[in-house]
């Protein structure tokens, strides 16, 4: 699964993803999540759902886009992202 998220150019903030495996697909998914080329980690045992967060810097959003990718590392089936939230950094 790959998603292109549009954000303001050179924006900073937090990307929040909610991953869930409600059907316990074939004994459970083992999912790796990427922002661009950077791995946020590999997650398993998320049948109840889990929030995953990453800080996003201006150099990651130069073009005003973030690529989000999820891959099921268990070898078969799909990957799941249920909710995507962008929380912009607040200027003081």
C-alpha cells in the first residue's frame, strides 16, 4: 500500500497513523511502515489497533508531499493503515 499525502511545502509537524488488524489475518500481520525511504519500524500484534507517530521535518516536505508506504512482512496478504493524521507544528 502506498499513499501520497499533500502537506504545505517545507512544513514541519507530526504524522500519526492508526494501524489495525481487526480480522487477525492469517494469524496476524507483521507490517513495516515507511515515510519516504525512512522506516518507522515493523509492527505486529496490533489486532486492537495502534497509533504510530513520526516527526516530520521541512526537508522531508520540500515538494509539499509525503509518501507513506506499508508492507506486510508476514509474506502474504495486504497491509493496513486505517487513519492518517497530520498535526502541523505550531509557531510560537
